C-alpha cells in the first residue's frame, strides 16, 4: 500500500507529489498503518489452515475486510481510500501465509491457495462485506442486481440464498474490476500487471519508473470501473486509450513520454475526481504485493 501511493506521477490518483482537496497522500499513509493488524490477522488464519487447526471456512474473510475498512476510515478524515485494496489484500494475506507455511513460496501455489480461500467463503462473509461497502460508500458499487447495500433486506436474502463472496462478486464483476479479480483468480494481477512489472524492473532497475509504466499498462488494457461508475464506460475507455498513447511514447522512460504522463495527470485532475482511476490503483497495489511476496525489496 505504501509503495503504491508513493508512485509518481500516477495520472489521476493521489501520489507523493499531488493530492485531491478531500483526500491527501497522508490519508493513504494512515490507511496503511491502520490496515496492518488486519492483514496480520488474515495471515495468522492462513497459518492455522496450513496446520489444520481451522477450516478455510473459519477464516472469516468478510469480517476481516469489514473490520479493516472501519479501522481505516476511523484513522483519518480522507474518506474511502482503500476498500478495493483491502478486498484484494485480505485473501492474498491468507493465501500467502498458507503457501509459505506449507512449502517454498511460488506464485502458482499462491494462486491455488487464493482459489481455495475464495471458494471457501460463506454467506456470513458476504454479509460482512456488505457492511464494509455500506460503511465505505464507494462510488456506485452499492447496487448489485437485486442486492443493494442500502437495503437491510439484502443481507437477509444473502443468508437465505447462501451466497458466498464469489457469488456476490459474479453479480458485480461486469461493473467492478475488484470483483472481476475475485472471480478470475486475480487474472489482471497475475497475468497482466505482475509480468509487466517484473520485466520493467529488470529493464529499469527503478521501482518508480517500472511501477508508473505498469500502472499505465493496466489502465490501457482494463477500463477503470470506478471512472465508468462515476461517469460512463465511454469516458473510461477514453482514459484507457489515452494511457495507451502515453505508454507508446515511452511512459516514464522517455522525456517525451514523461511529459505526456504529466499532461495526462493534469487532464484527469481537470475533471475533479470524476476521472480518478482508483480501481487501477487498487490492482497496482495487488501487483506490488506479488512483487514483495516474491522477494522484491526497494
């Protein structure tokens, strides 16, 4: 989380040299501090699974996500900074601990354990997730088919139908990339973002340069669903096409490309926070988590 928010210039998002009026760099730092105990708790549950002291159903992924989101939002006044990142990181923390405890770490084992963690979630996890979303109030995510976080009867329906986190995510995957990551075993993280970051790190030996270019790569291929929910899918596609053009000029790695990165940042901010690619930032955090778990140290 700290690496992700420190990347600069990161078009349209808060980074170490630019803020939004209501949400600042310091709010993201506070979020990371507040979140750590919950990621630790998730990892501890993963170790217990590996020891067969608890079942995967007893991790209570949804509850950890909810409690982390509440702690984060109570740690600062910057609003919802990290719901998507927490949704990605809690299952990752469980699966990473399972992987490390059982065998030498590998991404293939990590991904298999992620699948187990997500398929083992329960309707109780889904209710807790709904409580987290209601608390965070992210742009447009609350309405999922017939289940609305603002409607108390939705939680009753979830329990009656026995919908786990993957069931809920499937309902929202077409309008939220975090949910799409859940239902595809983190496809963008593992198949798009991390291989590109690894190549960029090998080429540049500079985490900031590599991460800015990787952020642009993800944004160029996956229209940001936060932008789509706040505005239109056409706007989100325009932002993706703009990212593609910036990357084609070299992104952070050339003088012309860097100038375009900075211009792109200005263009997105000229619209307030309507063109804030926040979901892309969440996925970028997930990519950086894979790098860290694989041994990268800045």
